[in-house]
């Protein structure tokens, strides 16, 4: 279920670059989001299993370890079919998937564009 515009939106940010993860987390918090951070795909799967409400996931596609951003998004969609998904990658070979309620961003990106896209996807 989509959140109402006046609810705090809950977003899971998955990024294996620690500095970028902290920066994105701060950016989303500054825009009024409730943020859960995961530094790996495996950690993200643990957060998803916790069952806490999530309205969106913002994930790097290529993560260290055996769990990719695609895997994280698929796990989110299994639990919350209407979750908004923001994919990001610095690898040109990582082409976006045509998935409803998702957006793809090439690195480097403007974090403000991510928060804006997230809000738009969550309140449609």
C-alpha cells in the first residue's frame, strides 16, 4: 500500500560504499524520510526479513558479496508488491529493468533527484 503524502516515508538504502551510504542516508533524512541503511545485499535481506514497513528501496545494483541490488529489489517486491524501487549503478553494462514503480539512475547522480523520484513513486 502506498503511503499518504503526509506520512513519513520509510526507505531502505543499500550501498556498499560506506561514504556514499552515509551521504544518501543524510540526504533522505533531511528530506523527511525514515531511513534504514544496509552496507551489503545480505544486510538488506536481513532488514527486509525484520518486517518493518518499507515504502521504497534505493539500491546500488552491483554490491559486494553474493546478493545484488536486483536480488534486494526482488525480495522487497515479494514482501511488498507495490514498493517503489530506485536502482543505481556506475557500470554502463548494468542496464535498467523495465519494472513498474521503479527508476534507474546512473552514477554519479544528484541525491536530490533520488529523493524527489522516491517521493513521486511513493505518492502516486
